[in-house]
C-alpha cells in the first residue's frame, strides 16, 4: 500500500479522478444483496453496483475491490495500481466473478466476467443430468415390467402425454 494520502477532495484545479464502475452478471443476481468494498490506498470508500467518480490528487494509487460474502467471506478480490495525472479521469471497471472462489476482474473497460466459461459448462452438465433423470422416469413409466428394481410405472396418464407428444412430432 502507498503512504500517500488519497486527497479527498482535490485541492485547486489540478485534481484528477478515478471513475470506477462496479458490475455483476444478472445470472449472479445474489451479488446484488451484498455491497462491494472499495479501498484506495487503504482508505475505505462507499461502494455500490454502479459508476462512482472519486476525486483524487494527481499521483499513484492502489485500488482494491472485493465483495463481502457468506462462504468465503471475501470473493472477487481484485487489486490494481493506477496513476492519475493532473486533470485526468482514469476509467476503471470491476466485474465480479461468476463463481465465488474466483478473483474479480478490474482494469480499463470493458472487462470480462471471470468464470463465465466454467458457469456455462456447469449449467450444461446440470441440464443434461436433469434431462437424463426425467427421460429415465418417462421411459421407466412406459415399460410394463414386473422387475422389483425397475422404476415404478406412473400409469396411463404419462402414456397419454408421451403418445400425444409423439403424435405432434410426426
């Protein structure tokens, strides 16, 4: 961390600013329940899921962002060193991760959501398992089998639904 004071508000006309945009993906809607924590040179700033412009003196700053959570207690940790020149506004964007155990992404906009590929893979695997379970129940209900280890027959109602769906697909 830097010893330099963040300089709130900047003195005179030669001040600069850090514009920080904090985002989470709509699929990770539970993130909206938690306010992100932002620190500049160790000084905590009020964080919110939007764009915040923080006036600072020209100089070098260490920006830290994380989201307080349940387990683990801090997710999406991201750190970045930035240099603010006189009269300059440094645009930064933070994206919270899709998976709780990953780091966040922070830098010049636009940033990508960390863990997006892994989230898509997990979603596809979950859907395949769900389809296999549902398909197994439907197939088991169609079989007239007295095997005690077979899935229980669900009756004529399921047969009628499957027959109707089969007729629609023809």
